[in-house]
């Protein structure tokens, strides 16, 4: 069993890219952000613990995240690949992932670093809107709904994620620089990191990933 990691700032397009790659290839999409939002909706203990951190754009404690990942890998053991989106986010989590992989016989084969200019990240996040019922994602400029503020899928109201508000966005960018960006050199030193320009259309990002995946090992 293999695993790959999508690394990149908030708004870099990790979720969109992961959705496309997993639907196409049958990979297992593991988004810690989605798992946590689901836990909040269901009001589980993890959700109650995570909410205050998430709304402020802070990271949820490493131990909570590592327990979620361990459980997810245990239940998802099958042929295919785990694609981690938004995990790991700290060096402690990356070290924890190594341990979990060893325990479950999983090999981390690729780390894709999605590079996007800060100004583009801010523009993408501050314009993002989601349906409060089905979670469909829109953007006020790049991907507007047919009717302003209304979901095309189910007609319900579009809202802004609490952590997409300006203050939380600026905090998330700072948290990324301080706590997650050190993973770039961590994985580069291990020879796993591949840089991807993710500032353009998602199709271009998908094709850059495909080019890397089609390379022969060791080439
Ligand atoms: P995302 O949907 O990946 O942007 O994550 C939204 C929020 O969930 C983050 O701002 C954090 O508060 C929390 N979160 C998601 N993944 C992690 C993680 N690996 N470590 C800590 N917090 C996380």
C-alpha cells in the first residue's frame, strides 16, 4: 500500500486536486479538514475539541490528528493509494505519519508541493462560498453560482466558512509559514518532494502531477 501527500498553503487547491485524482484513480482521499468538519457537524468529542481551533484558523493539536489518521488507515487498508490532503501540517505530524506508515506497512511514495503566490491564495479564499447544506464549493468571481448566494445543486443558501473570513485567512497563512512550510525542506531532504506550479487552472495542476507519476522510479 502506498501513500502520497499534498502539501501547500490554504487555498492552494489541495482539496480540488485530490477530488479529481481520487475519483479518476480510485485512490482513498484523506482530508483531515473534511474529517474534522464532519466531526463538528456530528458534534462528536473530536468535533467539540476541534471547533475553536478551526474557527480561529489555528491548528488542531497533533495528537488528535494522528489518532484520526491512524484510525483512517486501519479502516481503509485496500489496494490503492492514500492521498493525504491537508496532512501532515507540522513536523511532529510528519514524524507521526512515518511511525503510522511503518506500523501499517504503508510506503510514502510522493509529496507534491503546490506552489501558489500569496496574493492568489488570499483572492481564492476570501471569495470562496459553500452551500450550508450540501457543501458544494463556489467562488464569487472564479466560479459563481447561477443565482447570487444560492446553491445550484439544492437551492440552499451559500455561506462563507468561518475560517475563510479575512482575519482567519491571514492567520492561516501565518500558521502555514511557521508550522507547515518547514515540511518542505523535511521532505526535500528525504528525496520525496516534487514542486508543482498550482497558480493556474486545475487541469494544468493535474497534468503536472500526471507527468511526475508517469516517470520511471529512479529517473
Ligand atoms: P483545511 O480544510 O485543510 O483547510 O483545514 C481546515 C482547518 O482544519 C485548518 O485550518 C485547521 O484548523 C484544521 N486542520 C485540518 N487539517 C489539520 C491538520 N493536519 N493539523 C491540524 N489542524 C488541521
